[in-house]
């Protein structure tokens, strides 16, 4: 199966120390693989058609890998990085060896905003803005050269860097790197982070952490509907519903977020009234502790109060990993989604339980990100699936005891529409 024959790929930025475990989990869930090199990437194709494409800023390159077992040693080392982050009016620059900055700096240079004025005024403002942007680019190039001359090891200058991490305003970054004085960087591998806010020392550190990750693009297989006599048949016991198929991607997006949360983020308030960020993760973790037991046939009475109270302990990230890994393995083993579970609200077929789990991962992922003030991207296909499921359930009045009544929103963003439907203010900030 070619990578292009599945659904749109989702991207995971995976810390290097988690790579071996992640690949093992992938193979456990999706079956024995074939694999190959593709330029500087490792491409894994699992038995069920799931494709994972792994890339990293590694001087040795993926071509050094001779077996999936040797992923334990790949990427072997982080390349020496030059970081160039530029937005209108602000910049942050750095030289990093592994996780350590050899040098870094950040500053500002005024660049005027665009103006709505017309005629000669508009042209005058445009010229002034262009001159200010030129001055910013020149200043950044000068700072880059000065930093390398002062800090680069062994007098190697720009040649010290083995790869680049760039971000901010794409046009300004391209202008900086197009300067002939930086020609030594033309062929270096680049990590791009054009989704960052105004560059600061803190943003520089976050981009360094992201650049050191292995970039994993995962493409799910297309699951064709079963047809009988030319018509689409009902779901068989061996077919996988859309919601269950999306659970691993939705869980991976939450895991990526949870791993990036700072220590102080856990105590921040969340959009769930009365709940902190830690409380939201505790709720999600408990749900994934419940899932394997319910799917195995246990009842609510069997589980009882086992997961009441604090399920996160002293290691919230580790507790989440352990719970969600067991949960996903249990979901992958389900053979009959029409089997009925006995829930607190009554009987529920497994395929509908999957819908509810997908909603909680997607909406509580948003809750976690907004409470922590962190960047997060929901799985678009999951957002659409949640809207299809919840819109008829809510029917204008909320879901008593679970979601507040819907809020009005004029946003065209599908995630905004989903959280508003489930009683949240899309513009909520801690």
C-alpha cells in the first residue's frame, strides 16, 4: 500500500527516548510490518495497512538503519543546531548542542503594522514598513554572524551548525537565510515551526525541544464498506467503526499535549468549571482505566470504586501513558462492536461507547490545552465525527449531568463549533 492510499496523515512529534516504545506499540496494535528507506525517512507499513513515516534531524541519516531493532540507536545523536526565529518586530536566535544552548539571544526591532489608509498615505506607509523589515532582516543576519564568530567551536564559524530550526514569519525567515553571508547553511536539513507566537527565549527553548523530536507521519488505511448485491451492508462483527478507528489518533494528540505540559500548568483552572488541568487529565485517565474492564465484560458493580479519587499519583504523565496504552490495546482487540455494555445511563453498544470515548478525548484535549495555555491541534476527522454524534444528542438542550447547554458561536472552525455545542466558550482563556 502506498502512503497516499490511506486517509490524510496525522503528525506526532515524538521525543527520542519514547521512539522504541512507540514503534513497539504501533506494531502491537497494527500487525507485523514491512519497512524501507525513503530518502532520509524510515517508512513502516503494518499488516493492516497503517503507514508510519519517521524522520529526524540526524547527521547520520535514516540510511544507517539496517533493522527496526536498531531504532534503539536511531537517531544516534542530536545535530548541532542553529535556531532562527523571526516575526515582525521580534526575533530569537540560538546555537544548541544537544539540549544545551551554547549561545542564544532575543530582541525586537520595530516594524510598522499594515495600514488601511489609501492613496499616497498607503504607499508611504508601505515604503516605511518595507524599510523597517529590511532593517530587521539585516539586524538578524548581523546577530547570527556575530553569535557564530563569538561562540562556534574551533573557529568553524557557520560550519559549526549541522542543521537548522526555523520559525515565525516564513517570508522574513526566507529573506534572512537568502543572505549570501549565510550561504554555508543552504543545504542543511531544516526543522520548520511556523506556528509559533512572537519569538522569546521561552519559545526558543520550546522549538529546540520540538526540533529534537522524531517527526512521525501516520496514515491510516482506507476501510472500504462491505457491499452485498451492490448495496452497503450493515457493520459486521469484524469491521471497525469510524470512532474506534480514530481513537488511537485522538489519544496520540492528547499524549503529545500532556508530555509538553509544564509543572506549573497542572494547577491552572480549566474550562471545566471547578476542575484544574490535573483534574481534567485525572478524569480522562480514569475513563481509560475503566475501558479495558468494561470491554472485557465486567459490569459497573465489578469495577466499583476502584478508580475513584486521585488516579494520577506523583507521575501524571506516566499514569496517563499506562492507562491509555492498556485502553487502546483493549479497543484493538474488540471483535463485535454490536455487543451491549451496561453503563450508568443504561445499555450501550460498544460502537456507541467508542463515540463517547472519542468525544471525551477531543473535547477534554481542548480543555487541557486551553487551561494550560498550550498549543494543540485536534484530529480533524475526529472533530467531524464528534459533531456528527453529538449534534442530534444535544438537540438544543445540552446533556444533563455531562454537558452544559450549547453556546452560540459564529466561528467557522469545526473545533470551535464542537466545544460551543457542548457548552464551552470557544474563546475561553485561563
